C-alpha cells in the first residue's frame, strides 16, 4: 500500500488525468509541494507545453476558483491589485454637497465644522469604494483559489517588486486601509516563456518547475487523453512526425496544443495514416511561420519514413 507523499502525488497524477491533463511525476510532485509548503510555483518552458493549462487543471482538481492575471508591459497595481471607484466617490461627493447644510447644522466654529467633514474621509476610502483586481481577489476568497499569474516575463521588472510582498507573506498593504492578509492562502502559479530573465528575489520565493516539450511516450498519452477517437497507429505516427520536426532549426517549434489540433484535423479528414501529400497540405496546423513551413516541407518525405520506422527497421518507441 502506498502511503504519505507518494500516495498524494499519485492522487494528483490520477486526478489531473481525469480532467485530461497528463502530467509527469515531476509536475505532480511540484503541485503537491506547492500545496503543502504554501509556496508559489514559477513554471517555465517554451510556449504551448501546458503551463497555463496546469493552473486551470489544478483549480478543477482542488475544486477551487481560478483567478487569472494576464501580464503585459506596463501592468501596474491599478490593474493587478486594486483601484478606487472614482465615479462612485464623485457621486458620493455630490450627495454630500447637497446635504452639506444638514451635516454642518449646529456646528460651533470652523474647527468643529472641519472635524465633522473629516469624518467622511474614511468613508471615501472604505471597502465600499474599492475595486478589487485579481491579486486582491485571490487574497479575499473565502474558500481559497488558484491564482494564475500568466506570462510574468512580459511584465516590467517593477511589477516583480509589487509581487514580492504578496508571494512571501500572502498580504498586501493598502495605504488607506492598512494590511490585507489572505483569508485562505491561494495556490499561486506563475508562468514564463523565458522572454526575459526573472529576478532572483522573485525566484527565491517560488518553487521552480521547467516543463519541456514531452518525450514521445508522454505526448502519445496526452493525445490519447485529448483525442481518444484517433487510431493508435496514426497516433504513434503523428507523434513521431512532430518529434522529428522539433529536431529541426525552426523559428517556433510545434507545441502540444498544435499536436492535438493536428490529430483532430487528421480525424476530420478521415485519415488512416500519414502520407507526404496529407502532411504537406496540413503543415499550417502545426507551424505558424511560413519560413518554418518551407523548411519542413523539404523534410516531409524523410519525416514520414522515420515516423513509420527507423532506417534500421526498428519501430520507434
């Protein structure tokens, strides 16, 4: 009988599989450690290997809300943390102005009048006027959440500094309201496509997980989970073909999501097996740059041959 961490990791692997996400033991272990140590995971790897989908599946597995913050250049705290509802504050100001006589009625002197007016300052900057953004929403959930900070490498370095307090203490400081701590610590996943180097301070606060393109066996399992109608022989052939493409010098390697799309395309075309014409005509499903299509087109006959068996006659495992 399997007990302890091994059992929990196995449960994550099986649970993710039920939702169509086939993960390696390394991925399952990272998710388990993050949930137990209450530490964020920084997930790096090339685009299309399932980094974002990992967070979505974790939310399904743990039955929690998924809160996503899409990063981009210029992202600031008003879009990531919170902002004040200025329109509502302006409306409240107008109402206060109309009732000014009632507010100041009976006040003796300027000092008492100012004192009464100052009492309304706290109302202007109360939670009634606060618009929560993803980071604050994740800290405020009653039942916990999975917080996905997607493509953090696209944000400015200043944004990383904004994240440090949240990821180390699971709290944020709002000058007008004080410190807001998480009711239930969220499971935080940050993704990066390695477009720039992430700062050491942010990395120290996270567990690190690198997801490469999968090996052939794992990619076949993924295709089987996502496209169960595909014949095993065609599944094996198309995965071998894609694995061969990834060995070429291309601008953008085909991602797992594109392998899945290609598998669906071949089923739609009633294909029994790959041939040169079929592969050539559907390369645009796998490849997104014309120069890559031109490079691969020249290699299609060899890739088809290799996908059916190695030159020595041994089948590809």
